[in-house]
């Protein structure tokens, strides 16, 4: 409270006292107890009103003791059960969480993790994936800028996410408590199978298989790839304590169109503790055609390489980068990507006027916009010689095909000429442009379908920066490449518009997210948000039928079918109002990644402990872990002073008391005939 406020309060006391004295004691004929009470009520009323007008700030100081957090992160994946460590995991967690000394020193935080990270004190060990890196990132966010210890109760076997050894840096010491038998057993394992999702009919496709061995003696084994009852490849492999891995490369024939299932397996005469990881199933979709894409440009630019890599991430696409003057056979291509057209492209536009091949026009600072106005009718350009950077704004109402927002608004700007761009025909805008935060109401990425001739327009160069930013954000090119693939898929098809469009994969691994996405369009080909979509799913082996409703998302309807057992499934998506339907199927491969492990990954957990200056413990050393945590002087409680400031005007009771005082004074004066 400032000195000015104190002076004002003293002045208020004098004013209230003087007014009360003047009203009830100055020249008063009698000075009874009633007069004294009335004087006090008048004093209180005047002083209370002046107090509210001055509105002094009342400060209240309290102290709070903040304990150091102790994070207990428990592995809730099914590998804990497979390693027969579920019981001991519960025991060591309960011993740590219930320890009175730890509770007194630390703020104990209990978490569980599998593919996701969440708080929890009970564990069912049914998680289908293990992401220890998510533990590191989540704890850093929860206990930001704090020095705290983490007890990681896990087998250390991670199946998704980034390397967790360096993920905990800056988050305090980590004490891995290793559960599971650390004894080394002889084990042969098909560690990984690398194969393209697509192969071409009557061609051969490559398969790369990584084989691992754990053991202390030399072993001979047989590796084979089978399809049904047919062995397609077979060879002998040798392992020893000094030769613990091998890479096998095989070429397999693609003789039949459709989804083909294969099994890579390794066998030996040795007794193994875990034989589930001796085989791994994989699938390839054999297709009988390939989309040929011509990427035509008269200049060199990083965009060309980025577009080629993104388009060819789908094995059913082949991209040829070619200069306009070198292009002789236009009709061999299914899609034309015209990169920054100039007058050199005149022959291509004239030839394509007859061939009617779908095109994707990409503009930039080297584009001849006057020439482009003459050669196409979809967009009209009125451009200056100045350059401008354009950011993207996603249009959730876009309905030409289903595409989620992959973070377009956060992507770097594209560079294009400065001017106005308007749409002339039935053009749908997926991305509109903005200059900094000012919308231009002009397209940045647009699509059109004019009587079966499809076109796309990307109005800016440097899309390679988008691909790089997507990788930085998501540690993968997958989402960006899928966006480019859907663009090419739209251009590669001349099918008439369908009212019901359904997207799905042809096969999934056990534990993968299984999502069926559908869009329903009305007669004007507008996305019908009131559509009622259902899916009937049939297991072809058991004939069991399950029905689900598809739920509305931003620009599509989705059904999440996670948790399906391995096998082949047929499904029918139906719109109930119109009876429009779509039928297809998919395969769920029998692959449980959590069953691939024989031992905890002790080496990786030791690396984590060393990196964070912690220490590794096993279940029979829980008491030693507790003692180490209690004896560590780095973790001390902090006493924090909390000052709460409250303005006097917020005191509602003071207003109530002033009202009561006024009322009481009036009634007393009325009762005593003083009014």
C-alpha cells in the first residue's frame, strides 16, 4: 500500500468522523446510546463509501512448498506380457509409488505408455506399439524448465518413434528399471522386410530381408519365402557369435494381378525360446499398368527433383524430366506437368489440344503469363514484373477429392509474379493465397474438371521447401508425398464423377491404424454434409459381420477399424438416403511387432542412463533405487511465495454492510421520530 493511499485513508477517517459528529453531536440536545449508535452507523457508511472510491489494494502473502516431480513411466505394451514381466512390473511400480519417504520428498507422477503417453496407475499391458520417445517429449512439456528424475519401468524395446536415447536430454536424470529376463537365449529372427507396395504384372520385384541372430555358438539355418504352399525362394544361411546378421536380396515374380501375400521365414534344428519372430508376412499389390508422367521444363530448378521424388514415392508412377524441345511422343504420357511455361511450350499446347491429356501447370517468376493466357482458359493472369511471396490458406470446403490439411498454413511462401489472378471456368480452389496475413482472394492451388479434361494449377515456385518443411515437422515425407500422389491420381483418372468416393489401403499390418474414408456428393457434386454413411464389414473366414456408422470430419466421413484380427475382410459402404454403395476389401497381415523380442534391450537402456547421468536398475534393486533418489541432494523442495492482490472494490461484503448500515440508520431514526 503506497503512502498516498495511507494519507487518503486517514483523510477519509477524518471526513467520516467529522460528518458523523456534525450530524449527531454538534448542537445536539441529548447524547443517548441511540445517538451514539446512529453516529457510528453514519461514520461507517461514509467511511465505507470513501474506501470504495479510494479502492486500496490489499496484498496477502502466502507460502507454498513445491516438491520436485518424480515421474514413474510404466511400459504398458504387450511385450511386457510376452516377456512374462507383467507381475513384477506391477510390484516394482507399487513399491515405488507407495513409498512414504519418496512421497514426502517428491511429487510422484504416475504415467503409462504404449503408442500413446497418458497418466495412469493401472496397467493392462495390451498396447500394440511402444513409443518411449513420446515419454521424453511429453515429460519435457509437463515439467518444463524443471530438474526432475524419471524412473522408466520398461523392457526398452521401442517399436515406433525416434531414438529415445537422446530424447530425454535436458529433462533430468533417467533411471531405467529393466523388467524381463536379461539372460541371452539363442534366437533367429526375421528383423525386417523391405518391399515396395506395388509391383507390375509379369515383372519381377525386389525383396530385401534382414536376418538377426542372438546366441553364443555357430548355427546353420534355412531361409525361404513362401506363398501359400509354394516355396518361391530358399537358401542356407550361417550365423556365429561374430556374424550376427545377414541381408538377403531376392527377386520374386509378379504373375497375378491383385494383392499377393508372402511369408519370409527362417528355420533351424535349434531350440528357440521365441519362434514367433522366425517368420514375417508381407504383401504386394500387383498392378497391370503404370502412370507415365512427363515433367516438362525449360529451366533447372530444385522443384523438379522434389516433384519427381514425391510422385515416384508411389511405385505405380514413373516421371520423365524433359525439355519442351526434346519431347517427341506426347501420347505415351498419362499426365503432363508443365513447369513454368513460356513460348517454348507452344508446340506442346497445340499437340495436347488434340490429345486432351490432363495437365498440371506450375507457374513462377520465369513464367510467360501472356503466353499462358493464350493457351489455357481456366485462369486469367494480369501480372506485373514484380515478384511476391504467397502463403497458403487451406479451404476445408474443397470437394474434388479427399485431402486432409497437412499443415499448409505453416509452409514457407511460394514465389510468383505480383498481380491479380481470376478463375474463368469451373475451378475449385484447394489453397488460396495470402500476402503475409492479408488474403488476396486468389488461388494458390486449384483444380478443374471441364467435360472430362482435368487440370491443376500451382501458382508459385519453390514447392521443394514445402517438402523439406513437412519432413522437419513430421520426420517423414509421407504426408507431403501423399498430397502430391492424390494430385496425380486426380489427373491420371478421367472417370466420370461418382456420388460416393471411398479411399482405403489394400492391406494393413496388425496394430496399424485402419481408416476407411468416404465422401458423398449430391447432384450438383457438392459435398453432402447430411449424408448417412454406414459400413458393413465381413470377415471372410468367420463370416462375422459388423456394422459401423461413418463419422463426419472436416471434408469427409471416416470409420476407424483399429483392432481387427488378422485375415481378409470385405466391406460395403452405403449411403442410406440414396442407397449408393461401394464394395471392396482389404487384408490384415498377422504381424505383432511386440512379439518380436526375446530379451529387454539392456544395451539401449544403459546408453540412456549414461546419456542422462542416471543409472540402470533391475527389479531386485528397487530398494537401492529408492535410496539413490532419497540421497540425491539435487532434488530439493522449493518454498514459493505467493502474493495475492485484491482491490477493495471486489469486496462484495463491504457493499452489503454499507447497505445494511444505511438501512439500519433509517429505521432507527424513523422509530425514534427523528425524520
